[in-house]
C-alpha cells in the first residue's frame, strides 16, 4: 500500500518536494483546462441546437407591425 501524499511530502527532500508540488500544480491546471473545454463544448452544442431551431420551416420571419418615434411624443427630452 502506498503512502499518503502528506507522508511522502514530509519524508521527501527539497528536490522531491519541488517535484511533488509541480506535479500537483500540473494536475490542477490540467483539470481546469479539461473543465473549460467541457464547458466550451457544451456552449457550442447549445448554440448549434438554438441555430437549428431557428431553421424550422414552419416558423415565419419576424415582421415590423408599426414604427413610431418616441421623441415626437415627448419634446421635453430633446433639450
């Protein structure tokens, strides 16, 4: 059975401690990159699904029903 990480760190010399800390930092960075890539892939899938929903042939394009200028209703805001 292998020793626990804290026990190995306590018994290690200076160079081995640096290696253990460096390995931990690399593992932490790799996990962060992995989670970031997973999130980016999920966002890409969601965006593709949203885009495909908008290509539905049963949907009609939006159209403008009426336009007006809000400034014409309230001339006090023009000053």
